[in-house]
C-alpha cells in the first residue's frame, strides 16, 4: 500500500508512522528526518535546507522532490511505502502522482490527522526528540523514563531548533497556506480518510488501522 499521512506539525504523524510501519510491514520515511540526517552529515542538501528549516519555512520544492523521489526509488522492490511530511505543497503532490503514474502506480490512501490549534502549540512546546532514533517525547505529557535519555536506544534527547515559539508559529502558518489545501486535492480524488489525532497514541493508532482496513475493503 502507498499511504500518505497528512496533518499539521505536532499532530503526531511521526509517532503514528513508526507504529504503522511495523503493523503493516511497509517501509516509511519522514521528509523532515531525511533533511535532519542530511544536515547532520553536512551534505549539499543539508546545507541548502538548514536555513529554511530553522526559520520554520518549507525547503524549496525542487530540492525536496528530488530527495524524496530518491528514497522512493530505493524501495522499488517493496509493495508500498508510508510518507510522513511529504507532499506538503501542491507541486510536490503533482510530482509524486506523476512519478507513480509513470510506473502505473498510484497513492492508495491519504490519512489526515486532525488536531486543534491550541493542542498543537502545547504539544510542540515541550517536545524533545532522540538524536539517534528520532523517537519523540513531551516534557509534560510523555516524558522519558530517565530525563534526557531515550527509552528505546538510550540516545540523547534534544529540543529541535524549529520547536521554538517563532518557528512553531511560522510552521503552522505555512501549514495552513501550503499544505492544508492538499486535503481538498486528495478528497476530490476519493483518497482521503479523516482521523482524529486527539486521544492516546494507542487510540489514534487503532483509528488509523481501522481507516486503512475499511478503505481497502470498499
Ligand atoms: P518535520 O520534521 O516534518 O516537521 O519537518 C521539519 C522541516 O523540514 C520543515 O519545517 C521544513 O523546513 C522541512 N521539510 C520537511 N518536509 C518538507 C516538505 N515536504 N517540503 C518542504 N520542506 C519540508
């Protein structure tokens, strides 16, 4: 299955994708994680992206499309993929459709995780993530067992540079301007399933699985 997880920053896409990738045994990628890895490795892509990322802006489409398509091409043996954070603009959505069409493939389902704005801001301020495995925690709502240390891999936890107040504000503005219109784009194609992103991680994960099973049995 080729599945896209849409939703604003802080909706829990990363957390849910890491559960789903295991549940349905399908590879997943987060465009944000790919960019952060490039930044860490100081590749050309990482160097070009970092100025945009730290200000909460989107990285230009050409660079983003090239990076994600390379990842998709590296999984041609797999039956599908889960995308977290891509596409985020109309040109990215069109480029993805076009690339899949050339192989007689297409997106099977788009899940839109819905969370209210106040909750998004609460979740993003206080979020800490693992430098090693990218798992995310929240200082108040979902703290790690030992402060500053990842429960899964004992990696170091840190606050993302773009989780500060100004960058969060910008990321939410960018989401409403550039990414939210994709809900309509996929809804018109009959691919959209709305999922409530509030509630425990397990409850949201169950709704996502339910959304996928029901969409494939139609
Ligand atoms: P995320 O981890 O998904 O919140 O992404 C972190 C940052 O990476 C975003 O604020 C953007 O600067 C950049 N980014 C991730 N995905 C994309 C995308 N599809 N298009 C443009 N920029 C992106």
